[in-house]
C-alpha cells in the first residue's frame, strides 16, 4: 500500500470550495451550510427518526418480557381471582417436571436429527448444483417448499403419511420398509415422521447458503492446491470445506433457532403424541399455556426457552462479526 | 469450482459420477415436488377419489392416482360454505398491515441507525435481533395476557401488532444493511442543493426502493404463513387462512379435498411472491448474514 501524506483536517465546505474553485466568500458560505450537514451534529434529528420504531418495539417486547418474569412468579388466573404470589412454586415445580426435562431432551434430539440430515443433503446438493447447467432453474424449483406455510406442509404430509390412504405410507409399505404400523402413530417412527417434514421444507435453505459460500471459495487457493497434486475430493476437503465453515455455522444456528420458533407442522402431525414421544419443549409450553391455561408455569418454561435462544443469538452475532462474516459482506458488489 | 478450465479425461469413474449426480438431482427434484403435486391434484378430487389407493405392493396400478374426474367443487365450497373469503381478507389485512407498519417504522429507524454512532448501539442491535429470534410460543404467553387485558385478542389490530413483534426487528435489521451501502455524500449533495434533512432522506429512498420492496414482501410472507399467533391471538374475530385450514381437520370427518384446496389457496400467492423477490430471499431468510 502506498501511504498518502497526511492531509490537514478541513471542513467539507473548504473541500468543496477547493475542488470547484470557489471564491473565498463562496467557500465561507458553503462552510456555514456544511456545519449542519455533519451527521454528528444532528443527533437529535436521527433520534426522532428512530423513536417510533424503538417505542413500538419496546412496548411489544420489553414490556411483555417484564410481564413474563412477573407471571413466572405468580399463579396467574386469567379473568378469575387475579394473580397470587406463590413462593417460586412455578420454578421449583420445573425441577420435578419430567415432561419439562424430556421436552428439552426431545427438542435436542429433534433439532440434531433435522440439522444432521439437512446439512448432509444440503451440502451435497449445493456441490452438485454449483456451476451445473440447470442451476438457476433447479434452485428456483427447490425453493418452493420454503414458501409453504408450515401448517400447510404439516397437513399435506399428514395426508401422505396416513396409514389407510396416504401415498407415502403406501410407497414405504410397498417397498417393504414399513410394516402395518402407521408412521405417526408409532413411538419408534413418529419422531422420524416430523424430522422428514422439516428436512423436506428446510434442506433447500442450507443448500442455498452453502451455494452462496461455494461461490466465494477463493479460486487461487483451489488452483494452488491442485498444482500441489490434490484431486477433486482432496481439494474439497482441504480447501472448499474450511472456507464453508462460517456459512455452515450460520445455517446451523439459524435452523436451531427456527426449530425453537416453529411448532406448527408438529402440532398438526402428531400434536406431541404418541405417548408424548414428539412433545418437544415449545410444544409442551404451548399445551401448558394455551390448552390448560396455566400461564404462570408457562411463563417459567418460556423464560428458560428464551434464555437458551438468547445464548444462541449471542453466538450468532459473534459469527456475524467474525472476519469471515465481514469478508462475505464486503465482497458483495452492490 | 475451478475444475472447469482443466482438461478432463473421460474415465469410467468420472462417467459413473456424473450419472450419479444426475440421478441424485432427479430424485431430489421428485422428492421436492411430489408433496406439492399431490396436494394440487388432490384438491381437484372428490371425496372418494381422494381415498383411492392401490393394494400394497401393487406397483402397476399406481395410475389410479390420476383416475378421477377433476372437480372445482372444493374451491367453491371453501368460499361459499366456509367463509374463506373473509379469512383471505383477514390474512391480507393482517399480513399487509404489519408489513407496512414494520417497513415504514423500520426504514426510518434503520436509516437513523446507519447514520449515527452512539454508545450502546451494539446492545441495541442485539436486542433487536434477539426479539426476531425469540420463540413465538414464548413471546405469546405474556402477549396473550396483556392483549387480553386491553381487549386486543381476536381483533385484527391485535394480530397486526403481534406480527410486528417479529417483522419490525427484521425490517430494521435488514434495512440497516441497505442504508449502510448508500453513501452519505448523496444526502450531503441534496442538502447543499437546499433540501431539508427529511427531503434528503426522501431523496435516497429511490436508491433503496428495491430492497425496501423486497423486505416488505418478506414481511408479508412471514406474517401470512404464521399459525400460532393467528390461532391464539387472532382466535375469534380475526381468523386468517392457516388456522382456518387447520379447522377443516375434524376427528370424525376429515375432508381432504377441501383441506388440500385450502392449502393451495394459502400457498400459491406466497410462492408467487417468493419468486418475485428471489434475489433477496437468501439474504432475508438468513437475516442478512449470507448474500447470494
């Protein structure tokens, strides 16, 4: 890099005056105007622009958050006797609540299964699609499941899985993979049933993220490695994959959070059954709060879920700010 | 990959590999489309045809799937008997309303945030993104209690406000990245020409218009596809398409034709919108972390 000699500090007005050869008077005039152009000098204006959004957001997130803490410390009775302090009973109960602990385990089990398959298939898909002749068309088609409302996806798969008239059930049975049992009605297969729907809907997202990453693998590194005698496979594992890691990390974190966020499909597919084998924590929370309307206990569970999400969010923001994340934003040629 | 410029020899192994990739792509294509295709076709089947299935292992009579007389009965029924017209309007108002509120407030805030530095800006951003990521069920517990107190449960404004909990942070976060790419010099120039600050802000809006439009569409998409808020906060007076579709599932009498038709009605507009903003989709779905 060639270093430019340090320039004396000057105002915008002077700079403009110099460039366009203004008279001294004109320059002074511009300088006067330019004083108000300084972004730091007009903080109040920007503050007012920000205010409405921040106010609305505070009303619908911060206020409810404190309300949530309050609720978790009381027995909440909507429309009844009012809220009663109950000596942390909502919290102590969690330690004895088997369904709560199982819910976490099932959530982990479910998320790990989903992400494992989605990343595996998604990366394979992206590598194959990258620079293939029909990339554009195929990617557009593969995107379609992501546009489907999760509840509709759930209902369609519920139909496909049905043990008397579902086509996928028939397919699996005819192929000899499945016996007489219904997919969603059996404890052994129900989890797989909901995982497959998630894979169907969200593998394309992983593939797209990976594809974006593949486009940014530095060519010179690949070529240098090839000159060193690496074949296509070696090249993939030695150069491409390490370059993909930040992208994959983002993809995995986003999927984790979405698995915490959405339970729509599971709600129609199994509703948590059979014998609670698919009752992941958000679903249990939904049942407690909106089936039995035990909002106090629900609030305590919701808080644990929120804390977990915030931890994941912190990691995600770290990744955003990491050098890898920066590089990929700067390279964008907009 | 770089291998394009390099002379490739057609070894048997390579040929096998290329065949395998084609097979994989074809299989994945079928796997992606088949459920949607079955949904679409089944929505035109009458009650009996929807239940027809060949015997187990009887691969040859797979054609029974196409053996039916197409009928638009379910679509007509939805709108005549099941009030889907109202639900459709509710969906449009709730999704559109929250998208407009989010993008208008969001673009103002995003613009301001991209132009100034202050202490705690990072924390503010973390707050914004974490509200976007918060589990819907967890957010709903206090929101339901509050909304019930002020009579917002079962109303469209309540639903719009509920959707704003995830759309507004999304809009701020995404649009901030957009405004960052607009040089401050443009506003400076506009203000030198005698614009007020607000006029200068308006002057750069055309530059970010494609992004604003795309994120408006994405906000609509997120809100439209939501089920949980709609089924709890919107229950009663503000039923949208997803809960209405779910309600067609009744333990005794599941009308598959109708359900599939409702699925098609819910899905088609969003697919169209998704294709429309295809270029921004990955950025939108990854909170701007990844751009194509």
